[in-house]
C-alpha cells in the first residue's frame, strides 16, 4: 500500500464506506509494512553501510589464515548473499572472484616453475602482491571507490 492508497482509505472513512475501526486497522497495517520495509533495507548488508560491507568482502580473503579454505569461501558467501540486492556488491564480488581465480592460476604456474627454481621468488612476489592488493581494495572500497584488481583476468563480467 502506498500513500495514495492511504489517502483513498481516508476518503472511504470520511464517506462512511468503512468504519472508523476498519480505517484504523488498515492504517496500522500500512505503517507496520512501512517499518518492516525500512528495517529490511538497513539489514540487507548485515547492518553495515555499503562501503563497509564491500570492504569486509575484500578483507575476508584473509580469513584463510585462521581457517584454511575460509579465505576462498567467505568473500563468495558475502557476495552471493547480496549480489541481487546491491549492484556495487555484485561488481565488487565479481572483481574479487576474478582476482582469486587469477592468483590461483599464477600460483599454480609459479609452483610448476619451482622445479627450475624461478618459481620460488615468483611465489614470494605473488604473496606480497596479494596482501598489498587486498588491503588497497579494502581501503578504496571503504571510501566508496570501485577498484579492479591489477593483474586480474576477467572471467566474470
């Protein structure tokens, strides 16, 4: 029910088509729905602002330090939970997944190159780059910027 319907409801009451009690009941239903809609919007992103939620998505990649595998799952879960509700969350989630897949490919290639010893410094460099890029992305996201990770291959568009 929108405000026009509320106005129509008031006119029905004034003309005597509905009783005062019916009017009050319908009016209360209207205001209850409005409050539920507003609280749903504020809780869409777990009670966080959009920028904070997206920054959390980026930082959650470090969760794998605490529980192996969680660094891959956490950003994906956060993305899937709200990609339909928020365009910026969807864009950030795709950027994160593209970056994680790209880094996985780079690490596999570097791991294979460890046979000829050149892969060892490459793995170290990738680890440093990963940390720097994730922190930079989180900082930029918290300030409202959309940042595409460098060296990221666009698998999801």
